């Protein structure tokens, strides 16, 4: 095995910090959720395009019709994951939204049970129930503050469900396609889906403030490419389980950034519910994770 150019654990830490910025940039941008999602995926697509055309363009000829179809579905699901999650941040806090999106591994394992017949043990079921209880505590507390916050929480949970579908289809395709060609295809299809969505809503594609364009680019560079690309790189030297556990620190990073940058304060229900969710998901991953489970490229 080739020696890594940097310590994989340091790279993993940088990746977690990077994905923690996603919700902050979305909150800071004034553009509609669909527009933010479109430019995040489109700029990411443009950045990886040169690498794809220089090294991987011939691999497209080897992609089967089935893999094209699955990749297309994955791209559409990824697009709507971003739409729903970004929209949720218009109604609820960064803390509630990112903690609820942390339920993603739980949703993914539920999906693999129904689609791939992967069994879940008793401890896995108990930990899953524990995580759901935590999400209920968060939602109950937010409902006491605002019904719209509860609506935002529901959008975050739906976003979690959509990214689960993205994972399920991607898990199958990635067995046969390298990460760069797969990412190029999925980001391209997601960008087209989001463009159609934005045009149907009548949202303008131009005319936004300079700060918004800066946030669009930062979303592509930091949480998408620097964050998830590093996860894809370190998996050569670090176990999938370690990456899964490390990603659980994303809500903590996002909440700290929201406190200092957005002046968001935590409620006791967010603290208690968030801790319960993270403990539940951590136990679930510890007991139920299998090697080489596909990781999500959306956060």
C-alpha cells in the first residue's frame, strides 16, 4: 500500500470540519434553496470535469444502461435531498436540522434491510429507536417555539430519506464504476434536475449579491469537494466505520459555528435530543456497520 502524502487521520478531521460548514453557508446565503443547491452541485461538477476528461472520459463507454439508469435516479434523489435540506434551514435552526440529518445512517440501514435483506440485530433496533426518540425530543421542543420550526424538522427528515435512496442506488453502481466517473455523472444529472426545478419555480439564475456567489462557490469547494472528497480519499487507509463515527461530529461542528457566526442559541430540548440522537446512531453504527458501506457525498 502506498504511503499517504498526509496523515489520513488529519485529513479525516479536516473533512469533518469542512462538511460542518455546509449549513452555515446555506443560512448565510439569501438565494432560494433550489438556486443554492443548483450552484453547489453545478460548480462542483465544473471543478471535477477537467480531471474526468483528462483521465476518465473513456470509462463512460463502459457504463451499462442499468448503471446509467441507477446513476440518474441517484442524481435526482441527491438533488431533492439538497432542496429539502436547504429549505429546512429557512424554518428551523442549524442545530435541529443537522442533528436530524445525522439520522442518515439509520435510514440507510433501514433501506438496506428492505432492499438488500440485510439483517439488523436487537441492539441495532434498540439504538435505532433511541435515535428516533432523540429526534422526537428535538421536534417537540421546536414545536413549543414555532410550528414552522417543526415543519423545518420534517423537511430535514425527508431530506434524510432522499439521501438514503441516493445511497442505495449509489452503493450498487459504485461496485462497478470508479468514484470520479460516478461523481461526474451524478453531479451532472443533479445539476440538470436542479436547473429544471429552479426554472419551473421561476427563480432567477442571476442577479444575486456578490456574497451569495461567494457562498455558492464555498459550498462547492469546502463541504462538497474538500469534505466528501477527503472521505473518499482516506477510505484507502482508514476504515469505513471510523469515517462513519467521525461524521457524527459534524452536528457539533455546525452548532459551534452557528453559535459564533449566526448567534444561534441552543434550547435544552436540542441539547438533550441531539445527544440522544448521536448516541443512538453511534451505537447503531458500532453494532451494525459492515465494511465498505457506501458513504454519502451530500451534507
